[in-house]
């Protein structure tokens, strides 16, 4: 798989604006992007922290993945995302290593990145996201 870095750490939150204020006030970080990912029923906000980002996730539908997560577990850390050069190749390698997949093929995620999730039952309870490493503009 050869991840290049931790792309981001995702946190499930009930109130995106309130959470943005917390991260900006307490940690001095600046939210640089808020967007809705309709097919995932979520609004996201991003902060940069060195080479890693913090992603806040607010459900737009109580029946969506984040809504269900918060109902079951409450607010908090939701997933860790690793940057990889080729998400499809990383999924194939995960399958070869008997890791169950949530996504069998990459899909569009926040910030226009190709993403895929590994099943936490195969990753020691940690929901793991694979993100395509953005290609530098030429």
C-alpha cells in the first residue's frame, strides 16, 4: 500500500459551525473549506495541521453514516485516512491480505479526492480511509 502520510483524521460532530469555532479558537487553526458531499449525507470542514488535515463531519441526514455513528457512539474520532498513490491498487493489496472492504472501487470524496474505506472489523476496530495522493499541477 505504501501510504505517503496521514491525509486526515475525521471527527464526527453534531454541529459543524460550533465545532469549527472550537478548532479555530482553542487550537488557532483556520478552516479553509466547507463542503457538502451529498451521496455520503455529510457536510465537511477542513483544517490544515502540517501535512495532515483535520476533517469535521456533520450529518445532513440522521439515517446517513455519520448520523448513525453519532447516535450509536456519540461525537468523536470517526476515521483515519492515509494518502496512497493508487487507491484501486491499495484496495487490491488489502484484499490480497484478507482485509474486508467497505468500498470495492474508489469513489469521489471531499475535496475531489478518490477515496475508499476498509472495514473496521478487519483493521482492529479503526475505520480506515484510503485517499488518492493529489497530483501536483504541472
